[in-house]
C-alpha cells in the first residue's frame, strides 16, 4: 500500500471514531506533508494533527488512532514481508528484544522492579521501552498468558509491584517510597500493551480484528484533584451552552400563536371585524430542577464530575434545589448559593452534609422516602428531577414504588448513571427497577453529558 | 526579511530571535501556515503566548501586524469596512447642482469613500502583513460566518463594489480561549494548534530569556512554584506572562531566594483573585515553611 491509501485509511478510521474530517481536511493534510520532512515521525504526526484534529478532544482521539493505525500498518507489512524478530531484518530495538529473551532466565525480578521504578521516576522513554520488553520476557512468557491483552498488562503490573500511591516500606531515595508518577505508569502500561500485542501478532502471524476505541480510552480523566481543572474546563463550556440553549426558538416554535379567544373579544370593538390580532403570550420556560447526587464511595471517581455538573447547573438555573445522599438525604442548595468556589463546596459537602449514617452504603429506599417527604408538596408537572447515581443498593430494598410516585408527580425524571452500560444490572445495580419510571442516561464522559443536556433543554414541557 | 521561511528549523530559530521560544509543534504549524497560506487557529488557556506567537511571527517575517480584537457585539462596520458617510455627504453637497444622479451615485460608492477596518486593511495592504484575530471565541457565530469568505478565499465582498481580492497574502492567526465551541466551518478552514502551559524546562527557558539577570536556581524554583500553583483549582491560573512579571518583580526587589515571606509579599503578582490568594497561601505557603 502506498502512502496516499494509508492516509485515506487513517482518515476513515478517524471518521469512524467521530472526528469530523472532510475531503478538504485530507487535501490540507497532503499539502502539509508536502512542506515538512515527513520521514521524521514527530513532524509527520504533528503536520497531520494540525490539519485533521481541530479540538483538544479530537487531538486525543487522533493520537490514539494514529498510534494504533500505524502500528497495525507496520505489523501488517512485517507479516507480508515475513520478518520475524531476531531474524535478519531486526533493527537495534529488535536485537535488544532478542537479548532480553535470551536473558530472561537470568533476570532478577527484584532488580527489574527497581530498574523500572527508577526509569518511571526519571521518565526515560527509550529505557522504559526496553524494560517493557524485558518485563514481558521475564514474566509474560514464564507463566501462561491469558491471551487477553488487558488482563495480561494488569497481571504484569501487579507482579512488578508498580503503584502510584506511596509505599513506605521502601528505603529513602527509592522512587517507590513516594509513589510513582501516574502519567508515566500509564505510558508504561501502553508500552506493555504494545509489546504484548506485537508478541501475539507474531505468534498467530495475523492481525487481530481492529476494534473501535473504547469509551474508556477517551473517557474523562477521573483521578482526584489533579484532573479537576480538566473537568471544570468542560463544565465551563457546558455552562455556556446551558445558559444559551433553550432560549432560542426553532422551527414552528418561532411563530407566535394567535389567541383566537382574545382576538374575537377584541374584534367586538370594531364590529366583529378582527382588526387587532391578539397573540398568546410567550411564557419563558423556567425549569424547576431537583437534583439528587449520590456521594457514596462506589461513585467516588464520578462524584467530582457530578458535583461540578451540579455546580454548573446551579449557575444556570435559578430555581433549582440540590440534594446529596448516601444513606440519607441532605439539601445543599444553600451551600451552592453561598459558596462560589468549587473547592469550598466539595469540602463543605464532604464534612458537614451529614449524609453518611452508620455503614456509609447507599440506601436508595430511605433516600426516596425522605426526598418525597421533603418536596412532596412542591413537585408539579413542570418540575424536573435529576438523579445522579449508580443505582447500587448494596442489597437493600430499592423501593421503586416510592420512586414511581415521585416520577409521577414530577414532569420529567432523568437518571444519570456514571457506570458504563455494560455493568448495569450486574451485581447489586438495580437500574432497571427505576428505568421504567424515568429516562436513564449513561453519563461518564462529557460527550454523554452533552447528549443529556440536549435532552434537558430540547424537549421541555411548558 | 520579506521572503518566507525555508524550513521549520529556520522559522523556529527566527521566532527564538524574536524573543519567542516555540515549543512542541508550534514552529511546525506556523511554518505550515506560511507555506500553505492557511490561517492558524490557536487555542489554549489564557496567557500561554497565543497572541505573542502572532507578534513574534510578524517581527520575524518583518511584516506589520494588523490586530483585530474581538468582543461581543463586534460587527462588520468595525471589523471589515464602513462607508465614510460624512465624506459622501460632502461630496453630494458639493455637487448639488449640475451633476446627474447616476454620476454621483457611482461616485460616492468608490474606494475613496471607504473606511478600511482591520480585515480589509490587512488584505488590501501593499506589502503582506500578519493578521491577528484575537479571541475569536468572544464574538458570536454570525461574525464567524462573516469571516469565512476572508479565511478561505482572502477576499471581501462589498455589495456596492463587488469582491475585493487580496492584493497581498496575509498570514492569519486566530486565537481562542476555548470558552465556546467554534463552528466546524471555521475550523475546517484553519490549521489547528493547541497551546498548553509549557513544561517546566520550557518555561524556565522562557523566564530566563525575559529576565536574564535572575539566577538560574531562583528561576527554577520560581517556575516550579508556578507549576505547583497551576495544579491547584484556581479561578485564574497564572500565565507565562505572570511568571515573567514575577521574575522581574523579584529582580526589582533584589531578592535572591524565594522564601515564605517573599512569597507572601509578591504572591499577588501571579494570583489575582481573593479566594485564589487564600488557597495559594494555604497550600504553597505551607510547603515553603
């Protein structure tokens, strides 16, 4: 295959991943390649990125797809040409691999752990690549691999004892004492994955079927404080959208509706001739929103995300009451009204919301009955109830009947579940018990959040 | 210098000479922009040198910089062109009798009565310029749509005159703080460059370039602290410009080390919200003691 076809193939894959690429972008990409030294990998990738990926999210997807595409392309070429590692055509990196295989029997595991930890702390990319092969040689092939790359990566990582949290049992000066940098660990895992895939391809002598990027690959970074800024940037955009959507009117909505009764009444003044046409008054839509947010430990990673969503919603909607719950429910509307800083809010909620009782496990049944008692009189058909939670009851009674009465009184009820759809109704998740009373959205990426926002501001009742 | 850069490295060196240290793909994308005559859309948080890039490009290429600062409500009369009504009126009055309607009408919609605003000025300049359209995300979508003709064909259509084609090819840089999603149509016409906060080494080099008198150890400590401050969840994280300001402030005050006292005194150079100051004082101040 020549370069043109390869590039078009890359464009196709990017499109399949949802990056909007038109013919004009591809033309630009070719023009750009004409200007740079594209035999160099970095400038090749950057020239393509500048012309094909036009937002930070697209750029992330682009880097992933680029990596995957050309890895597959080169492996396919290698199979075609019949090149095997350790054979004639091996480059310097390949030779290191061959040595690694030979040395596998003699590798001291403890020494290897130390070396990898040091390389991780130093961020030495090339050395890590070699060490990944070494680790694979030492561990991957000794025991029987599961043939599922993801599982093997985690297994190797466990054997190597690579963790991002501090491990005080190590002596001073050892990078593991402070915990390894998360970013470097992630990169090392990617390298392991690459190597495992390479080994697999070599064993089977064919390319595995290509799979689309999992949502996990491009999900929101869900680590604690460090990624908060990233979530916030996204929510800031969302806030703007929330503030502006729902205000403009589209299609037939743009026209005023004639109020026949009023027109007739006015026509009496002019002898029954409708000179003055009366229109129905436009009633601005003012959603009343009730948000319930699960803050228990099972949704820890999502709750920062959810709290920032709550934060953004509060900025955009005046008439909104928010609650957090674990075992019982607590209203936090005032906290949000008083505090502007997100940090202060999440602190306040975690310290004195008083939602955890004894066990710290979510009790949906109790939450529903308390919520109903709190707002029963206020719920009416123009109100919207949004629940942010994973519907994991920890074996307790879901009390879907109470939830049904709440949903029946409110105009619309939404459920945002931070778990991938795959895990729904698995274990103690009872989302289906509630799903019949409300609209459930899978929501753990910003894109999914946007889908939800569209639903929220699009089809509102008046 | 009037010709276009020969290679990416030449352009990177040129930018460096102009006092701008390009990082990562910046030089490459800028190079592509000059070679392909495509506008560049530069996005990134505030204060990472998006505007500076345009200025440095202008000074390296030896071109004038035409700048259009965008804001909400910016319209074509302020961005593209406007008819000089007063002059038109004078012209009509001066010829009140004698001249026929057709002549006067032809006359008063001529280039003589046109007030060129930044965009028209940029494409009708005798020598090529660098056009900076700053903070495009501040305008509304209608304005973006208006730019499309300019960005793809480098021409502006004036109803009374027809299309005015560019007499020289400007290098166009658009910046955005990503406060709003720009339209696909605009992005399609541009090269895309995402600028983020620089790595510690890169920022150190920038600070050293702009405050050469500051000892390296102090500069390093300063940059590391700024990176630490950026990690916190602030309303406005400090920008590169503020790192430089802080370095200069330290120089002026004659401090040779950043200790807790110095930090508390000069913190307001990099942090500019009351709540932020409290947070930073609490977190970073503690780390210093």
